[in-house]
């Protein structure tokens, strides 16, 4: 368990480098969002659709990962149609100590068929203004940086001691 907690949450990709996925052929013409997420603020997105699309609903599936190595469960937000059928908007609150936010879209068409963009995983990732990944701090802000490099370093030592103590006690019982 300790080893699992110590693993980085960043997955594939380079720390601090935003990722995006092609929307060609999906009915999405463009996306508008900030190039950095900030803790305790609303991260907003605007999706503009191609003319003549048959999209009736867009669900924005977001996941926020924080500096301690934890990713919160994905959150589903239905984007709101601005009234023209071409622009959908939404926002999600970014947690304290966010490393990054990533997302995908579930698109429902007028014939009730659905499409996930991308087909698997999350297609977009936007890093925080202050993040910790694989032992490295980054971002334009240093407000979140901790001298002991976060919760995990303070957690691993006591957890290791507790595990070794339990093992020693179990060995003594036999």
C-alpha cells in the first residue's frame, strides 16, 4: 500500500506539459479553456460545435489530481447550451493543491447515439500553477511548495515503521 501511495499520479507524459487530443470528425470545431488551473477557482471551458452538427448533449468528464499523489474520482458535468446550439459551456472547481486537471467528453447525438472523445482515457490535461510530480516542483507559482515536499514524505516513514512493527509482532507470535 505504501508503495502504491508513493507512485506518481502523472502517468504518461512530461510533468508540467499540457496535453490535448484532436477533435477532428467529432462535431467539435474548437475548445476554449485556460492554459493553467489554479486551486480554489472555477476552471471554465467553452466548446464550439461545427455548423450542421447533430449533437444534442455534451458531458464533460473531469478528474483533478493533487500534489499528494491522489486523483479524485471523475466528475461528470453536463455542459450548458448557450441557446444557439453551437456553444456549450461549463466549469469545475479546482481543489487545493491541484497538480493538474484532465478530461474527456461524452457526446450524445440527436439519434441518441453516444461517442466518447477520446475513445479511452482522458484526452486533455492542464497543469496547475503550482504542482509536484515525480519529486519535482513546477509551475509559475511557488505558493504550494512545502519544505518536506508534501504529504507523502511525512506519511511514508511512519507507515513503514508501522508495517515493520506489525511484521515483527507477527513473527514473535509464532
